[in-house]
C-alpha cells in the first residue's frame, strides 16, 4: 500500500515538473534571444543545452512510467493500457 502512495506522490510531482518544463519550452520558442558562443543571437528555437535537458527529462519520464506499469500490474490497467486514476 505504501508503494502505491509513493508512486502517486511521484506521479503528481512529475506532473508539476512537466507543466514547468512545458512553460519553459514555450518560453524558449518565443524568446530565441539566447546568445551563441560567438555572441550572436541563436534565433527562434531551443538552445542545445535546453534541448539536452528536455531529452534527459523525457527519458526519466519514460522510465517512471514503465516502473509505474510494473508496480500497477496488468489487473490495474484500463482498456487503453493505462491505469485508472481516481
């Protein structure tokens, strides 16, 4: 039972982090003023450092979701393969 509580808390924290990450992503798309190593504007888009950070976060999210599926087990999966959330 405690394992499920921990998993729910981690999922909620992950959702908060995902919202923050999406807000930062949107800011990156609209800003585009981050300087390159040469001091020139990089133009619209995501800086390479931010892109790498997003890749790392996405990989962590995938690992947590896979772990959640293992903990939940097939009996907790809905028709679409996702666990029911109350």
